[in-house]
């Protein structure tokens, strides 16, 4: 069974592209939407005009694989961890 390995302390996502972070240069990020509504997640490379978006329902968890330098921000602040998978 695959398990999640927590690599860094949980942090709160930023809510604008200008303040977006790489979540400790993570290549795998666990996102938890602790808000009461849908949250939009944006992921892009630093300085890029191209952003990929997806939505997360309230109370949901997503694991996002990304390039370590790519940054994440959300429409409302949610919880994020740098993680890895282990068997």
C-alpha cells in the first residue's frame, strides 16, 4: 500500500500570483481545501504568462506533481505540504 511521507511542515497557500510559492521547491504537493467552498488552484513557472488551473471542492485533498520551481496559489488560502510517496 502506498503511503504519504510528509517532508516539510504544512503551510498556507498564497492568494495571488505575485505572492505564489513553490511550497519548499516541492515536486509533489499535498493540498487540502479546508475552506467551506470550492477553491481554484493555479500552477505556473515563475514569470510565465501560462498558468494551469483546477478546482477543489470543500474538504478535498489533491496530490499535485510539478516541477520544483513551479509556483502554486489559490483563490482562498488552503493547506499545503511538500510530500513524497513510499511503499
